[in-house]
C-alpha cells in the first residue's frame, strides 16, 4: 500500500490550494517568550513557522514532504526532513517550543505514544508543547468509507487518520504538565468538525 504522506500524495494535490485561515496561535501568545528555539513539527508549507519567526524564534521547520519543505525554504533555510514515526533527529533539551498543528493525528497508538516521549525528550525543562488535533466529530465525514484499525484510528481511502475525544488527548498528553485544552468547532468541506488546541509544559 502507498504511504500517503511519505509518498507526498498530500502536497502534490494541495500545494496550490488555499490554506485554512483560522490561524489561532496569536490568541496564545502570552505563553511564548518570543526568543529561543522553536520546532514546527509537520510544518507543511510553514504558515505557523512564519508566525514563530515573526515572534522572534529561531525556527526549525520539519515535515516528511519534500514538496512542502521546498516551499518553506523560500522564507526559512532552517528546514529538516523528518518522519515523526521515527526517533526525532534532534538533541535532548534542545527546544524552547515544540509546535504541531494538525500534524500528529496520523499515527498508531504506539507511534503516537513514542512521539510524545520524543517531543518531551527534545524540549528543554519548562519548554512548551503546543498544537492542535482533529476531534471525533470529523468521523461523520469518513464514516461511509473508513475502516477502524484501532480505537479512534481509521484507514480512510489509503490514509490513516486518528480522531480525538478529550479523554484520548489527555491520555497522550499526560506525560506533560497540561496547561490548557480548548475545544473548537468549524466547518470544513460542508462537514461540522471539532478540534482541540493544547498547551503543555515539560
Ligand atoms: C494538515 S497538514 C498541516 C500542516 C501545517 N502544520 C499547517 O498547520 O499548515 C499535516 C502535515 O503533516 C505532515 N506529516 C504527515 N505525516 C508525517 C510524518 N510521518 N512525519 C512528518 N510529517 C508528517 C504532512 O506532510 C503535512 O504537511
């Protein structure tokens, strides 16, 4: 079977499409010191990397996609090709902020737990892990085509997808100090969807 993101199927199709415009990070600015090192995990074409650069961070933009990273290089030379299912290629205690917007919900339970441990390892003590994940309401959009592989983890049209309820999210985040978890609703492709924004501390 094809590996949807590794084979760059996503960005081959989406690279010239309009991106989401509900960029939420400015609402959480109080949590950031505006200097130091920030890792954008699964950065895509870097709409949030750009935000953290503007805040004053030294940003490493990482993704599995060559197509996306080529685009990011137009404004940030500091890019790193990374597969989040592997050990992260960064030193322990390296980052002040690790950021992951809608990019850590494609993995099995084991890989998600390993990723959380890796994020904790590369964060400095007191560092912030911030991001968002899609919520369980998104199931209505895939229910006719998706095959459940694990609890709240599906294979849908060749793409693995995990959808979180609050309990799932807390289970993965509980190795951090959880500061804030906010649930929001939106409409995407005519389907109501919810997502969670989280802020944690090491
Ligand atoms: C929905 S996009 C979000 C992009 C970006 N964070 C944003 O908010 O615009 C998900 C991103 O995760 C990346 N991704 C998916 N699986 C990955 C993996 N195993 N390792 C690294 N990045 C991955 C995709 O290439 C894609 O850029």
